[in-house]
């Protein structure tokens, strides 16, 4: 997965952190969670606010569907 794979990352995050409300996660913590995912293979330095926001929203959509 790359930073631009927001939907795939969102699914992986809801599976790995099922009880975490994505809207409570700061971007610095989100970046750490994403780079720690199995299958994530991108340069951590390439993250930016728009990419993290897209990931957070994709994660939130998956979180809402699961609860």
C-alpha cells in the first residue's frame, strides 16, 4: 500500500484498531499507525496533510459501517 491508497489503508486500520474512533486520532499518531501496517510500503516522508486527511476519512467510513 502507498499513501494514496486511502481506502485500502482505511480498511486495514479498522481491522487492526477496531475500537478506535478515527476522528480522535491526531495526524502524527495516524502517520505512525499507517507506517506500521503490514503491507504498507511507501516512504514515510511522502505523507502530508491532504493524504492523511483522506486516509482518516476512509478509515472513518469503514469505522461507521462496522459500528
